[in-house]
C-alpha cells in the first residue's frame, strides 16, 4: 500500500482515503516531529473489583402531579427518613489484558458493569 500524501489544505482532502489513512498520516507527522516512534502501552488487570455504596430509595409511582405542595412534601419526607445504603459489587475479580492496536468488545447484560470496567 502506498503511503498517503494528502493535500493538507482541507479536511475533505485529509479524509478522502478514510479515517485509517488519515490517522496513519497524522501518526507519521507526529513521529517525524518527535524523532522517535509513538509510545505504545499495554494495560493489564488482575483480580479487579469495583464496588460502591448505593442509597436505595422508595420508588415513586408518579401518579401525583408535580405541584409545589407535592414537591415540598416529597422533599420533607426524603430529609426526615433514614437512608438505606447497600454495598453493591459492580465488577468482581476481573482479569484481562488490553493490548495496543486492538479493539476490545465488552458484552454483558444491562447494569453488569461494562462502563465501570472501561473507566
């Protein structure tokens, strides 16, 4: 494959051959400016666990209209009642390796900790 040599004057010309060609061109410019290759990093995780203390509240059925009286009453009930806190484990004992230049697909049920893992 020939090296991509775009006309640097417009975004359309830079993206004409696709985002991968643009990224390769940009990386070569940065490497030339630095005088060395771009750093690569591998992320390794062993027995990662993420947990949080979650306040469990009462579910409002939403049948009352949002009036000033209802809002004040709800706020007073929230302040006066004791809060029930539950310790929730979001990710439990995860081990893995994220290598540079690879795409990682994370699958799981809703609320199974996919976003927490990627953070």
